[in-house]
C-alpha cells in the first residue's frame, strides 16, 4: 500500500529520494552484461528478481564499493549483511582493525581501508590501531562512520575550525554522490584533550544538518547526545553517537546491543540446513547397506538430489544475475 508521504510527493521527487534511477541504471548494466543468459528466461523475470533482491537487501553483496555506498538503502543493507554474516564473532572474540577490515572485504572486495581505520579510531581513540576490539564496539562505531561518512567529514572540519577560532560556516559540505571520502583533518593533541564548547558545537551541527538532508543523524537526537556535557572532543562526540540508542533505532540497520546475537530468521534457516543435512546423511547410509546391483547408482542419485536441494535453499546472495531453475 502506498504511504501518504508517497502520495504527497511529486513523481520526480519520489524517484530522486528513493534513488530509483540508480537502481534502474545498475539493472540495465547487469542486463547488458548477462544478456545471453537472460534472453533464455526473459527480461521481465530478470527485473523482477533484481528488484526483489534490492528489497531484500542482498543486492549489495560482493559488489564494488562505489555501488555499496551509492544510496542510503545500500548502506543500511551492507550494515545489516555485515552483522548477520559475522555476528557470531560477538561471542567474545576480540579482533584488530586489520582483521575487521578483512571481514568487510569478504563482502566488498575493494572496501577502503581508510573507512575501517576511522571506525576503529572511534573505539580506540588514543590507543594504538593494532589494539583488540569487541565485535559490538566496532560494529556500532562502524555503523556511524560508514552511514554518515560525508556528514562526519564536515563535522571534523567544523571541529577543527572551532578549535582554531575560524568561522565554521565556511565549511564546504561534500556530496554523497561523489563516491570520494575526504581525508579527515588531523586533530592536534590540545584539541583532543580540551575539546570545544558543546552548545556552540551543536549550533554549528544544526546548521550542517539542514544542508545534509538525507545523510545526518536526527538533530533532536544529536542534541540529546550532547545534553549532558559542557565540552567535548571530536572522538568523544563520535563515541556518543555510536552508543546512542535512539540514533541506532532511527537508522534501522542493526538491533539493540543486547540483541546482536539474536537473528531468528537466520537461525531458523541454519537449523533447516542442519536437519536436512542429517536426513540426507542417514538416507545415504541406509541405502548404501541395501543389496542390489544398483546400489551405487542410488547413492549417486541421492547425492545429486542433495546438491539440488541445498542449492534451492534461499540464502543471501549478491546480485550478479543468474537464472534460477
């Protein structure tokens, strides 16, 4: 059902807000790349499967970084996929920044090291970058850094201007469509220790949020995160954002910290796979003991059926179109 907000928007505004053209362009590119295979199954079926993948959030898996970060929905989908794929790390294992970067590259091979380093710096602050981090600490810091990357680059410039007494209103806001991430200004030791006045800092951020319509935390929640401090440092601000329950809920990519280990849908799918595997193994053992000249053929047939059944289980996949039997 169409929402009232959708009906109130002109068509061109809705298309722009939902980045429909981005997905149409990507779909057409993939259609051209796989036109020989797709011609056997039909263009209509291809577009149906493509946009189902977009809705399910599996379209970003194993894609290039320029596509992964291209839209807010893509970023949310990538955050959710990273959590779902590696949530068992949250059992207590501690990893370094480089190890978390390797996990990110399993989902996005060209994921930039710089973004991982920035996320780790939120957790580690003054500690060495090779220190160990828990999965939950890194995940929530990474969520803020990845989803609000351009916003945080501008915040860093504002913070540096406030430290040096400059007018923060001269900061140039980077666009989310550029695909480039500016180098964060080097914050001096004095700035790291002393910080800036929280109320003045928030006034600058409020103006910034007006310009960053689709890529900043809700201003009311930012104000709430700063309400209990008089002065703050840049990384103290980022840490406050990463730990704020309301900001996590507003973004909608991850569950609450206490629920990181719970993913009922994935757990149910894994349980079905385990049960199916046990049933197939028992069936093969039983058939192998049966007498008859065709015992070997029956085992071959059973193994073939197992491969087909396993392949039919719906699991997250990146959208490089392949026809389904």
